[in-house]
C-alpha cells in the first residue's frame, strides 16, 4: 500500500515523499523575469520544509507570454547564473525542483507585455483582459520551439524536471478549449485538432531534454466553464500524452472565469471541501499509465494520506498552505498532524502585486497583534 511519506521515483528523479508544492506565482522576480535572492530563499525554505518536489511559479518561454508582474522567465540564456544559484540552493538542503513552463496566450494584457496579446483565436472572453490577435502558424511554431528551448535551459541549469502548464486558462488550455479555440485549420475543431498544439509542445520539449529526463504536465481536466474544456476531451489529451511518454500528470481544473469553481477556491475549512479535484484526477488515472498528481484544497493530513493510501493517487499537490507553512510536510512527518493553518482567503497574492512577493497576510497580522500585547 502506498504511503504519503515514502520515497518514490519519476523517470530517475528520486523524491523523498509524495507531497508536491504546486506551481505558485510568487511575484519575486525582476521586471524582465530574472530570479531574485528573495525567490531563491523562498525555494530554499520550501526544500528545508520537507516537500517532495517544488514546482516553481510559472516561467514564461517568450516575453509576450508573461502573465503577471514579478513572474519568472526562461526565455533567455542571460539568467543562467541566477538560475544555477537557485537550483544549487534547493539541492544543498536536499530538495528537488521542477520549473513550470508557460505561455499566457490571451490571458495577459498589453500593459504587461507591450503588445496586443496572442491567442488561438481573436475572441474576447471573460478571462481575457482584452481582445487578442489570432496566432499565425508561424507564431505557433515559434512558441512550440520556445517551450523546447526553455526546457533545454532548465536541464542545463540544474532543474530536476520541467512541467508544461496546460491548465488554468493559459495558452495550451486555450487551444484545448472550444470556447476560445475557434480555428478552422488543423489546430481547431475536433478534439484531436485542439490537442495538437499541446502534443507538439510536448514532443519539442522531449526532443530537447531526452528520454531520461522527467517531463510533467499540469492539465485541466475541466474548465468548469460553459463551453470550455470538458473532461472527456481532457482525458483524450491525457491518454495521448501518456502514450507518448509523459512522466506525470498533475490534474487541476478551472480558469479565472470559472467563478466559485476557479483553481484556488476559498473557505476550505472542513475536510469535506478538500481534494476538490480528486474525482477528476481519478478519471484521468483510468486512462493513463504514468503517475497522477491531484491538486486542490488539501489542508489536513488525514485527507492527504487517504488520497494516497485508499483513493490510489500517486501524489498530492498543495500551494497556498506552503505560503504560510513552508515546513508543513516536515511537521506532518514528525508527528504533528494538525491541519494546515491556511484559511483559503487568497489574501496572500495581494502582496505579490504591491510589495514584491507573496506572503500570508493573516499570519503577518497575527504576529503584529501579538507584538503589541
């Protein structure tokens, strides 16, 4: 029987347990995407805290693919020294780190990237700040190549794996979504055609890193949005990726336009609200051979352990709890099984925009109050 705290292997990458720090935008990079010491310290603390694998905040593979300020870039060789310092910091304390590769597509705005955003089709939908320009086939090929180059840099700089971002409304997810993808060429229409961009990105990444290097994907199993990506289509894409050799799939769901069913739901305050993507992940697991990770609302040791031991997931991924408690896995492993202190308020992301880095606002307020007593 699989256990939460046991050693596992993903294509030669040995992980000390089955906990994953799911990719989280930190807002701790320079305006051009260069990592800062603040970000490096963030990852060092996560590694010290005992998590099995750190997945970085999403790193844009081309400048027009940047979605947020303070976001990491992997589009240039110029960041080699900082990136190597980052991976060494994690490895020096026994951690493993995977960089997430992304292109925002239409889910960004011209004031961030300095040009009109690009998307599969020139449609204005709720999750887009403005109407994008439709990608030409030349643009598509350029972006596919950029994913591969980003993966090549990641391997050279010491990252233990790469994860392709195919979720949460970003470019790969946009191609998969019939709500956004209105193309009439080989990249639009049927499920197979809407999956083509994703598969071509994967193949280019794999070519650049080789068969013996872990390539993961974060994949929406549903957009939780009328007209968006539905589970049957996502399962088709997952099955094709598995057939082509993907090393693990992290299952998520939702987009910024999905309302209460968005990727980072609020008020996860009872066990019954936890693991809210588990059913989708179990469906994906039925059609793939690779390990499956599930993310979404894990707060208690009991739910996390049950998800591995009884439900059959290979890994559980968390994001917001690690913002408040980077040492949560170590705490659980050492026997303190109290739930994560995160209250799912989402206030942690505000400082990323205003103060140069996310942190738990609730914890900071509590400390300030205690200091006054």
